[in-house]
C-alpha cells in the first residue's frame, strides 16, 4: 500500500507539473492567495525560534513574488491562461493583504499575543524585526505582485471562461478530471451524472415540500418557509452557538457508526474577519505533532440572511463524522510513512464529507423536515457542480448560465452572493468541484454492494473502518479494499 500510494502521488505530480506551475498561480483560487496568511496563522508560536521562523518567511516574500511573476510570464508564453476576471480578483486580494499597517495586519497577529515565557526585551526585539520585515519586504513584494497581475498579466490573459479556450484545453481538462476524481470518467459522462442526480434530489426535495402541505415552487418555499424570520439567525454569536450545539450533539452518537474515533479534538470558530466575506465555510486540519486541534470555520457574516436549515449538514460534512474525523484519523495512523498521513485525494476526502452528511439520518441529527431539506439542498449543490463545471470547461457555458443551473441549491447560507462566488471558483479551479459528488457516489455504491452481498453479516462500523483505515486513497484502491473485505467476510 505504501509503495502504490507513493508511486500514485509522484505520477499525479508529474502529470500536472506544467499545469500547476504555470496555470494556477495567477488566479484568485491559486498561488498564494490564502497560503501565506494561513501559514502564519497555524505556524508554531511558542519559542524565540518560532518567531524568528515567521520573520524569515516575511523576509523571503520578495523572492516569492519574483517567482510568481516569472511563472505567470511563462504561463503567458505557453498560453496556459487564467480567466481575466479571476486574475483581476487575485490582484485586488493581494493588494488588500498589503494594505494594513503592521500593527493591524493579520499576518503579525502572533506577535501581538506572544507568550509570557519569552522575556519582554526579546519580545520587543522580535516585534521590531517583524514589523521591519513586514514594511520593507512583505508589503513591497505583495504590491509588486498585485500591480503585475493588474497591469501586465490580466490585460494579456483570456476574456473567455472555459478551459477549452486554453492551449490544448480539452486535453488539459481531462487531465484535471483524472487528478481530482481519480477516475477515467469523461467530461460528458460527468455532466450526465450531474443531471441525473439533480433530477433525483429535486424529486426528494419536492416530496418534503408536499409533505409540509406547501403547494408552491421551490423558490417560493425558500422565500416563504426557509427564509421565514423564525428560521433566520439574528447575530454572529447565535450562528456560532447553534453550530457548536449541533457539533456536540453529534459527538456522543459517533460510536454507533464507528469502531475507532480520533484522539484529536476540534473546535468551531468564525471565519477570520480578514476573509469573512470571500471565504466559504471550511475545515483546517490539526497539527501532525498534536500541538494544534482541528478547526471548522463557520461563515457568520450577514446572519440575518442565513437560515438554520443547512447548518446540520454543514457541521456533519466539515467536522464530524466528516473532515475532522477522517483527517484526524489519517494523521494518527501508526507504522506508516509520514506522507501517508497527509495524502490528499480530493475525491476521497470530499466524497467522505458528502457521505457524512447523509449519516446524519443514522445519527438522529436531522430533527425536522427543514433540516432534511437543507441537507438535500447542499447535496443538490454538489450535483449541480458536476453540471456547471463541465458546462463551462467542456461545453462553453456562460457565467450567467452557470448561475442559473446552480439556482436549485440556493438556501441557508448559500445565498445569491455565495452562488456567484462558487461559480467564479469553478471557473478558476477546473475540475476540483467534481470530486465531491463523484467520491460520495462511489462510497455509497460500495456500501450498497457490501450490504447486498453480506446481508446479515454486514456491519456498518466495520465498513467505515475499512473505508477510513488507510487514510486518503484513490477511489480505485478504495474499491479494491472494500471488495477484499467483503470476500473475507463471506469466508
């Protein structure tokens, strides 16, 4: 297993070395848009050496900016082009990161909260060095990079949206499909899967509306029922409290479905203010050495526009039994090489997250039809992604058509602004959004196969153990593992 996964990792990197080096660095979802800030947030901040390491990172940003510019120039030569809108958005994001003075920058937050174990004189010295690195290295570098994107790169790149308009774009899109789904499915096949899934989920949502005695359209149900004052939040604090309450209701139910649970805890926090309006809810994995817990970051801006209907499925996906349970277990694996603990296969991890949303029914988390409807809305979004991602990158769709196709998934925190930002994400990150539904469908398929073939011998806790025990793996290897378990159980 170690050998197969190592070879798989290297082959994936070799297959896309040109693509990742020259295509994504200039988009608003690529390069260093969030990487530097997130690195500074999670970097160890306990010793003098830790703080000197952070200063060294800031001092290295001029070379980083030079490298990003060089890679982007090479991308222009090779016609591996980012859509112009994405490049312009990236330029604005980088400019905003360089805007705050040192005393207000999120990058230097750790220097404003230094531990008392560091002597006061040392603290002053480190703060002075950090502020100097920020002002003399980071800000000029980021402004140079931002100006390049705005004035040089964006005007030279493409105004069209899809990968098909890139050099060799159709072939490159298929490479990215293989990368993110770990399958050999074609763009057209995935598009058709998405349409069928949207139809299936739409019927289930209609059944809930009918069961509630509602005779109007899905849009009217969203406006009149899910967005009724009683289901909307009143404050950011209320959103956080509600999310944490759901998380703590899930925790004690997990032994019903899992043989092994991670030792590492997790927290639920608001998305940091600096990116609160541009970032989607997301999970941050715990430190490998156990020094930092996992965290799920909730979107708390504009609470009056957020419905309670989608919160349960969101917690199940991002925290437990979704990303935190799966990733923390992977990081706690024993007697495996270190690369296994952080192996990233999008179809596996995001497929597991989507599968985990459905486990909320087994865990008794969905307490009313509104929360079940919210779960289906989030699943509808993942199905719609198959349609719109392939639509824009293989079929030449417009942005407006993408937004229209996403409309059935609107609701909860997935409002008009979120849908628009999601569409821009798919444009900037071809094929990444395909992994969720493709991976989720594979896990459901394997569970049904095991239930059918094992009958009374099927144990859902053993099945989940087989799925999770190897950490992140490609879907074909996952299928082999499940089939081998089924054969062993039959004997």
